[in-house]
C-alpha cells in the first residue's frame, strides 16, 4: 500500500501535455528571437527616456517640474533597461555556445577524443571533466533558459517599482490639482509609504519570511495584496518563487543582495548623474556656489540644455547678453495666473498683453545681485522642444571680468504675499571694459 501511495517519478511528465513538451524542447527558438529583436530596441530606449523626462519636466504636472519624481522614475527605467540588456546579451552569448556545441555533436558523435590530446591526468580532469557534448548541451540549455527567465524577472521587478512610483506620483498630482492649498498635508504621506514599502521589501529580501509568521501574516495580508498589484507582482512572482524554491536559500539571498546593491549604484549614477571616476578625484558637490552648470551655455550644453535659463556662451564679447528663460507650464494655474490676477483681467485686457505681463512678473532676473528690467518676447526652441521667454540685456556698463546672472521665480503665498526663490545662477566672463560716457565741459568745447 505504501508503494501505491507514493507518487510516480514520471507522474509529472505523464500529466504534461504533449504540445507543452514540444514547446519546452524548442524554447530556444523564441528565446533567441526575443533576445535579438528586443536588444535592438533596448539600445534605443535611453534616448526615448530622456525625451520622456524632458516632457514631464517642462509640459506636465507640477509634481514633476518642481520635484524629483521625473528623475526618479526615469532613473528606475534606465536601470531596468541596463539589467535587461545585460541579461539578454549574456543569454545570446550562451545560446551561441549552445548552438556551436549542437552542431559539433552532429559532426563528432563521441565528443572530445581525450586520448589523442595526450594531456596529463590533472589537466584531463580539469578541462575534460565531461567530454560528451550531449551532457554539456543539456546543462547549457538549463543555464540559458534560467538566464532568460532571470533577466525578465529583474526587469519586471524594477518595472513594478516604477509602476508603484507612477501611481504614487499620479495621486500626488491629483491632490495638488484638486486641493492646491493643502500641499503641506502631503508631508505625512512620505513616512506612511516608507513604512509600507519597507515591509514589502523586507519580505522580498527574506524570501517571504513575513508570510510565515503566524499572527503577523494576517496583518501583512492586506498590505501584500495592495502592494502586489501596485508592483505588478502577479506578472512575475511565479518566476521568482520558482527560482528561490529550487536553489539553496543562501544562494537566493546572496543573488538578491547583489541585485539590490548593483541596482542602487546604477540608480544613484543615473539619478544624480555621477561619474564613477569622480570618487577618485577632488570635486565639488552639485550644490556648490563655485560650480558651473554646462546646460546654462549654448556652446557647452549640446543636446542637454538647462530647463531653467540659457545664454549663448560662458564668454561674452559684446555689450548685449542674450538670455532665454524656459517656461514651466505646470506653474501657470497655481502660481503665475494668481500673481497677475489673470481671471479678473482676462476680459478687460488684450490676451497677448496679459499673458506677457503675467510671465514677466513671475520670471525675474538679477545681474550681479541688482534687479534688471527685461523686455521679454515669447518664443520656442525646437531641439529639444522648449518654450519660454527671450530677452536681451544691456551689459555695456559692466566692467571686464567675471559676472553672474540670477533667475528667480516669484511664488505667491496663500496670504497673497510673494516669496522670491532663486532657481539658477549663471556665471559669464565679459571681455570688454565698461563704456565711459565723457562728461561735456566748457574746456572740451574750447
């Protein structure tokens, strides 16, 4: 009876449909096809992500233009892209070796002829531990399939994290849109999300430890259900549990720690735009007063101009300074229109005149700390697409040497008062001396 109750070793294979067995045996075909096609698209993705960040920062909600949500989301997507590219490249490399061995197994039925090489016994054990091509092919097949699955898993883990961030940001944007005067109440949301996210990540790192605690698991169940959907877990959790349940726990934990460590390093690099070589040299922090930002200068910016203010060059050889101030459309309803009483004036004042008055009140410039009156013209730049204000400042009175231009936003408080905030400082060197206008005297006339 005991023998009859034991499951047959072949029961799983007997229950597996024939079509699924065929698919399993030929899984290498779609794997190579997907890896090759997707890899081509993945290498084009970073440029598209840069365009997405530009759109979010300049033409989207305030939560993107005034905060760091856009940088965080784009950084996570870039890290996910790196993991997928790395995994698929390794997979294609291993599959190439696999294909080579499959071809040789047809030509050389017995594999490697160790006797003809006449190597020492120690080298034979080291190099030809398994001289048969068939067993190597089977083993490599398992590694290739696992690599493909792991690559997809890592990508989906980060994509799930990005989706979670996107949902949170969408809720924040909705709150700011419907309750613009209650933005301060959002500060209580950060610790709550931090605790919930921390519990979920801890459960992931410990291979589901929290689900095994008798009483805590009941409390954790609703959190897990919500976070599961917010991180797209149903799409990949069977892959995750399939991998961790078929390997030693210490190997799974080590692999997860390596994944998390590399992800954090990549994220910080994309998010803060750090160069790993910076750690080996003396450098100033990004907030230092003596730091020049290349995006402020057209001759330095390339395809990554500043999203705040731009001038032609770091060296100005004329007495006119061309200045382009980038317009933040997400600030219009909450800050710019109330500043100029737009709603009450739109029926009595020419629309174009009213718009330019509103914009010129919000964007203000200072030259060497002294406010300057600027006559703005509205314009747009095509590469990349930016809309904003163009003005020309007379700097003939400035001495030869280093000067700086400051841009400030005039934020209006709830009580109607205005709070100026400096958002950019642009240094430039003027090559000409200030023009000296001679004072007319009778002696000069004579």
